[in-house]
């Protein structure tokens, strides 16, 4: 019995609209979703001493937004696939896990990355196995591509017994040709597959002409650094992170980009990185390039923007790296911007302050909640602003919990403020005036006229849309509004009301028509009687003459002279009172306008 009464009460409350606050807040996300790990980094990955962040909530703002307007640059993440092997540190996942590869590629795509460059160490090992998983996953995402970078270690550890470095390289390229080039997801330029390498020429002497002659498919070869542009068979060159420089590698990047400028037929692949620290790598040399709370990352993009533009495009840019945790270049778990945000409410103003460098913030998001967990966005706020007027939203009266999120620049961490309480009374304190100007108008039959309808908030802000309509219109009269709906906000807003009247048929015209009809009916009636009675021709003439005379008399009486006509027109003017209605979920408004039709 109690359950039935409770259900009835709930239905009654729903039907009467009591739960207004709950109806307004329609959650689109949760506090948990906006503050916990949203990356492909292992959920249990914790921050490392070399500067890598633990798994967290990072910005998914498209990485292309960091480049100059109109950029067509392709972004490729440098991907290492050695995790899960005993010779490398544990990061919480294995690179040979297909689910992990799926998570990594979908995470890359969510950040705007166009493809991956796989660092590859030869065939028939765990890295090669993982590379095949990358290929299979990339093929399920149209437009996402992958390419192979042959590391010098592939030559060193090649299983080709007794082979020279050149023979080993040929063997490996033939394997890549057979295994990877045919994939629909493999990166190509002008129909040719792209292959890069890392430090092969630094460690070995190779005849690249002989190498390419041993292949059925002629790849696009990209080499490295400034000298890569003049390398034999070079189709371009890529830049890298230079941790031993004292200027965060900016001077090196400037030199690299300038070196590539004259080679208009070759591809220049730029570099972006967050920093470097190999203190946790077994091969480390204690090389450290600081992250500067995200500024190193942003400076590498600024360098590109200072040299290239929409008329002089950078073809491609490699992110160094997606997941090299051991050298602390990984961006998978995010880039720290060393920033915090705190929020307060003062009256109807939501305000926030930050500690840190706001240049690492892309924008802010204000969230509203009725339970502190399920959130609805109130919209994005540009960086540089630090408050919003809550009464500028259509928030019904009630109690709410608010949050402010500082959304980082691409791949930087997002920061959420603590919860703040807000009791809304915006609607209750706001009244709306409603009227027309002028309040009357005269229009001609068949014509139209305009008046201005104005709605104005009298105090606070009124942010409900007010739908406009007319009532009390006589037959033949129509109205329209431009716009058909208005929202006053904190001020006043107008709409133009257009009233149109059809051509009205006056009573004088109807009487004249009836008189003429009667005259002719009468005439034809006499004529008919004449015919029926077979009266003599002379009498017919007499009767017809009488009919014509009667018709003339009636016509003169009906049509009248100018004075009679003007009197009739004057009597045709008519006035009507039309009601203009304004309807919203919060108020019902009305005013009137007098329409005179002539």
C-alpha cells in the first residue's frame, strides 16, 4: 500500500513539474570520467622520477590546433613496442597485447594523430609480432596509417648468420616489403611506401643504391637530421630530440627546417617533444632536457609556426615519442602543466583562479550537477576569462554543485576544481516587460504593416526563449514574427511583427452586385413572360423599353456619383484588436496592438 502511495506521489510530482532542477540538468558525463585515466597508459601506472606522469586525465584537444591556421601537416607518433620484455622497465602493459594496441591507436586518433612510426628491430621477434598487431588494428581505422623505422639494433641483432650489415639490411627490407608494404594502412607517398631508419649510417657502411636495387618495390627513404636531405637516394629527412643542447633543441630545429627549405622535392618531417630524461634507461647517459611544465612541448610547435604557414606548409611532424617511458619522452600518460584551478561562487558569479602558467590551458569548462557526480556542461569558456554569470543560463531555482575544469593544450593534463555549492534564484528575481511600438497601425486592404515587439528583463537576466504568436486575428488577416523566438538575457530584445490583410469585399459592393443581379433577373423575367405569352411585336418593344429604363434607374441608384462612392469607401474602414502572445517555460506574456484596415 505504501509503495503504491509513494509511486502515485512521484507521478504527481513529475506531472506538476516540481522537479525543475532535475529536469534542467541532463548529465552528459561524470566527475569520475573527467578526473580519472582517459589514456591508453596502464591504469596502475604511477608517476616516475624521470618526469613521466602517472595515468591521468589528459586533454583530447586535436593536436593540429597547435599549428598555424590552415596547416595540412600530418602528425605521426613514434611508437616503441618493447614493453613486456624483461630487458625493459615495466609500465603495466605488454606491447604484444592486441587489446593494448587497440587502446593505443584509438587514444592516438582521439588526440588527432594521423598515424604511427614503429621503431622496428628485425623479423621474428616480439617487436615484430607487436608490429603486426599495429598493422591489423590500423587497417580497421580508415585514414590512420603506419610505417616502419629500422633501428640500427636490427642490424646488430639480425639472425642472418655471417651476413654483412648491408646484406642484413637487404634481408630485412625484403621482409618488410613482403609483410607490411601490401597493407592498405601502410604509409605511402606518391604511391610508394615510406621507410625511415635510426642511426644505421652512424654505425654501419651501407650501399643504399645496392639495397634499393634488391627490392621489387622502390620505397620512399627518409633519413635523419640536416645531412639527411643530401643523403644518397634521399626523399627527405626527419628531425629528432637533442637532449644535449642547452636551448631545449630549438636551435637545432631552426637549423633543420632551414636546411630543408631548398629541397622542395623532398619531405621535411619536423619534431615535437616534451623533454628528455634517460635516468631510468639501462643504456642511459644521464641526459636531461627539462619539460618546463609543458613549455618545452609548446616551444617545439612555436618553432614550426615561426617558419611555416598556410602558404609554406610543413608536410609532416613526428611526435617524439608516444611511449618511450625509459627516456621520458612519452606523451601517452600526458604532459604535466604544473597547474591547479580553484573555484568559488559570489552571488550569481562563478569565479575561478589558477596557479601555474595559463598558456598551457586551451579552454575552461563549467559543469553543473544536482548530485555532485553526474555532470552537465554549461559550455566552454575561453582561456583568459575567469568568471561566468550563472544567471545568463536558464538555470531554474534550486541547489546545485558546480565545478570548473581547466582543459589543457593538446596532450597536457586536465585539472578539475573542487566542488562549490550554488543556490539559484535567478528566475525568481527576474521580471519581463512586454509591449509593442507603436501600439496601433493602419494598413490597406491587400497590404501589410510592421510594429516592433520588445521583451526586456527588468532585473537580473531572463534566459528562457520566448515564443511569439498572435491571437484574435479576423478572417483574412495573418501575422508573422522575425525572429519567431526571442531571449532577453540581461537586457532587451526585439522582434518585428508583420500583419498582412487580404482584400476585403465591402458591404456596398455586395449590395450593388445584388441590385444588378435583381435588375437583370427582372428583365429576363419580363422577357420570358413576353415569350411565353406570345405577345405582339409592338408590345414586346414597349415592354423591353420599360425594362431597360428600369435597369438604368436601378444602376444609377446603386452606382451613384462620386459623393456616394467616397461615402461607401469611408464606411469600409474597420479596426481590430490583435493579441500578441509571448510564451516560455517560466512566463506567459501578452500585449495588444490595434489594426485598422482601409
